[in-house]
């Protein structure tokens, strides 16, 4: 894995956690708006929208650089939709990055012909 691919996957990992948490917070704000005087839907909606937009941009970059299959790319995209789905995406990306580091070290040391 080259440096640009690793950086793209790292950016996607970094944005997936706040994006995963922002949607449930937006849902709570929406409920609070209808049940109390607390109204934070607009600012939270703006924050969630920006985070989701960045997630999609970073997802597209990671898909392009990592050469994912359509099925794998669709899986990472769909994980951004349900509440807390980005947490699962982050875990999967972390495992993928760790596996790439192990494979890279093995190739350098000459223990694996990959």
C-alpha cells in the first residue's frame, strides 16, 4: 500500500467516527425540538451534513486509491447511513490498514512473495 492510499484510508477512518455520532445526535435534537423548547436542529443538521459530505468525498477518494470492488465500496458507503454505522466502517478500515502494514513488512523482509 502506498502512502497516498494509506492517507486516504486514514482520512476516511477519521471522518467516520464523528459522522457516525452526529446522526443520532441530530435525531435527539429533532425529538427535543418537538417535545421541549430546545431547538438545535439547524446547527446540528449543518454539522451532520458537512460531516456526511466529507465522508462521501473521502470514501470516493479511498475507493479510487485502494481499488476496492463495487461490492466493498458499496458496503462502506451503506455503513454511513444507519446511526452508528460509521463505527463499524472505522473498525473494518482499521483492520484493513493493519493487514496492509503486516503484508508490507513481510514483503520487505522477504518472508512473503506478495
